[in-house]
């Protein structure tokens, strides 16, 4: 199912209108937002998926970090979480405990708490969270951008390619550790780095890849995103594996979905570099849109928090395509 398909289906269903719903599914944002009062807005999000690593504790951490990410991308702080777990009867109870322990530890790191959840038997284990966060209504960040904004990324990309390589035992233990640590890292630290910086828009990179989520920001702002392909930070050996043709199915789905939205103006850019722009990420970093006068402070504060801070694009007047790929 391509980006936006579910939202298209939901948009056709009858619904109750409520002016307190500040953000719903119709804007392709990361979570929904409900205004409780002039000072408080609730952010709700939900996500879960099957294991992408063998270690159940690390899987729990990654799935939790991924679920928490949407709250940070909306400019809020998570406070409550509910477990969502499916597992087959043949799965050892210790593995189930490890998944939940990993999720709980990551939620605690976020300064939130797990207050319940639901589990069912299924043929394949899946885990994630329903998360509730809070923010001031004026602090909500939209999945958008305006002309003149620069686009900053806060994590390296390539986890889709690397998890595919890991399935056929092509990663060294050190490479596997770097990949899992990247996915398990909370976007809390990138969110904290945005404090005091005027940000025009923000989203996190997940299954639709850098180009898919960048395109959502550009569409929402009525602008075109020029992507600086050679400046995008990439996890070790991801380019090597992409050059070998090790790409997840999701990358090809993203290419098909964006076929009419992307114009490639690059010159002699290796195919693997472009392919990684479509790579679906699990618990990827934030994409932050800000004006140039805000850039130095944002980059400094991201660096202080141990985050990537590369400028990977620029939003400009809407052209014939939503995305333009250039070398730079």
C-alpha cells in the first residue's frame, strides 16, 4: 500500500467534524492533535510491526522508539503509552518478556510510562505502542515547509538496505550494532535540539523514505524540494549493498509511487546513491525545515545532542515536480 492510500480511503468515510481537532489524517501528518484548552493539546499516534532484528530486547527498543517518534515530530513530549503485541504460542515466554522489557526501557528513557496495552495470538510476533503526548497548541509542528527553507536531517539513512543485508548474514557484528543503535535512538534528542529555534515544519523518516516524506512536506507547503543527494549521510556499507542490488521491496514501492513526482537533474550520480533516497527507514531521524538564519543554531544544538545535522535539501518555488534531485 503506497503512501497516502489509507488516508484516501479514510477521507471518503463519513465523519464528525470538531474544531478542536487541529491535525487529522487528511494532512498526512505524523499524528493527530486535539486541543484540550488554550494551553494544552493532546498528540495521539500508533504504530507496530514485525521483528526486523533477531534480538527480542533490541526489537522492543526499536519498535518503541519508532512509535514514540511521531510525538517528537509533532513538537510534543510523550507521556503515556499502551503496548500492542501479537505473538504465536510457540514463541518462548522469555522472548515475549524481552520484547516488553525493551519497549518499557525505551519509554522510560523518553520520560514516559507504559500504562497498559493489549495482546493477541498471531502467527507472527508484532510489537509497537499507542502513544499519547502533550504540547502547547502553538508549539505543534506541521508536516510542511515554506519557500526558502533548508532541510536538515538528524540520522543517517540506510537501515532498510542494512536490515535486508542482515537477513543474509552480510553484516559484521560492529555494523549490525551501529544499525540497531541508530534505529533504537530516540528522536527525543533531536526534538530537544529544536528548542529556541524557529522551525517551519518537521516530520520523521519512516517507511516512505527520505524522498517520500520530503515530498509530503513539499506538497503540504505548495513548494518543490531540491534534494542535495551527495550530502545525505549514509550508514556504513549501505551504499555498497545498494550497489549490489540489495534493496528492500519498500524501496521499489516508493520509487513507483513517486515516479511522477521526482525529476532527476543530477549528473553522473551513482545509481546506489539515488536508490538510497527511496530506502524505507525504521525509526529514522527527523527532517526539519528552517530558514537560513536559524540554521547555525539548529546545527550546533543537534551536534551537542549527538545527532546528525546535515543540510540535505532546499525548498523553493513550486516547479513542475515535487522533488528535484541534484548532486551538491
